[in-house]
C-alpha cells in the first residue's frame, strides 16, 4: 500500500530523536499489562518492540496494510531477539501465545475477531483506503445529523469514525484505546476533523469514551505531514495522545 520510497522515509523518520521521544510518551500512556495488545497500522514495529520490552502483555498483534512495513517490523523485532512472525491468516490458536504476530490487514476490513484486545493502539495514522463505502456508514451519517453537527468535510469525518469503530470493535469491554494524532494546541477550523474527539460522543456512536487527551508540542513530529508551519504561526504544532475506554 505504501510505495517503497515512503516505507524508507517513514522508517528513518520514526528513528529521529523527536519521534523516539514521542514513543516514550506514548508508552507511558499504555496500560502496563494485559493478555492481548493490538497495534493497527503498526508500521516499523517500534511501539511493538517497546511494549514487548517495557510492558507485560501476552500476545502482541501488529496489523498493517503494507507488506514492506511488516517485513521491516519483523527485522527490527528479530534483531532485538523478540519472537515474531508474519502470518497470512488469523488463527484462534494464536490467542494463547506469547509472541508478536504481524498480519497483513486493512483497517477497513480486519479479519481478527471482535473483542479480543485488552488494549488497541492507533498511532500517527496516515491511512490509505479506497473511497469505497464503509459498512454502517449511513447509520453514522444519520447519527451525526441527528446531533446537529456541521462539518465542512463530512467524508473525512466519516472515514475517521469508521476506522475508529473498526478498531473499537476489536477491544474487550472496558479495554483501552490509545490513539495519537498530529494536532495543534489552538485549533482553527482548518483542523476541524480533529475536533471529532471532543465534539462527538464516542460512547454513544462507536462505543468509545474519551478519558484523557494530552498535547505535546513538537514542530518536528508534525511539520512535513500536516502542512507549512507558517500557516499556523499563532498556534503550537505537535501531537496529542488520546486515551479512550471501550464501553458497551
Ligand atoms: C505514518 S505510519 C505510522 C506507523 C506507526 N503506527 C508508528 O507510530 O510508528 C502509518 C502506517 O499505517 C499503515 N496503513 C496505511 N493505510 C492502512 C490501512 N488501510 N490499513 C492498515 N494500515 C494502513 C501504513 O502502511 C503505515 O505503516
């Protein structure tokens, strides 16, 4: 899914001191233990590596739609002596193992079963998807209208909600969802899609309740993905760590 050039670019970027600091902050927000952790769009496997080394989980599942990314993640984990393998298919037997399983999965249609993860991660997403309709899209649109929310870019909002719902589906009740987004401290309407976490009631619509959202200032963990810094001169760029609970 990602072109080769982008894979290399992202690998290098994730190793920069600024991203490494961001991963330190992310790890601090992940519950310390559990039986299963799911990392959607796991990329280079940097967070899986850290979770394995620093926290206490059984099975770690890394999903990504780019095979090259999974291969890179595999190399990284192996070089750290972490038991890891790439699997083509989900198998229930995996649930009892203590290892890292990497799966080629598209977030729009994940084969892993519902409610298996104690914790799910979705960090620095840059998600590619065909502009196909998402299952349940109409219902979500109606919910948004019913609540009277107005958005300039409703397609973007729907996509975001559907992705979050798909991931939320994989989390056990009362489990945790950590999502990390590029953001600015003082928002303007251009970044309206970010407001989704505050404005829309996740609990009612997609079974998530926002518990905490912490902003970290960083011009580097932001700039080349989100636009020109000059456009945000009055605002502090960076990223925000959202901590949510799955609620029935
Ligand atoms: C910007 S990288 C972030 C990687 C990692 N989460 C991190 O924080 O280092 C985004 C990742 O999402 C993956 N991705 C893009 N579209 C996807 C999709 N539709 N389903 C699953 N993964 C996807 C890309 O291949 C890439 O590895």
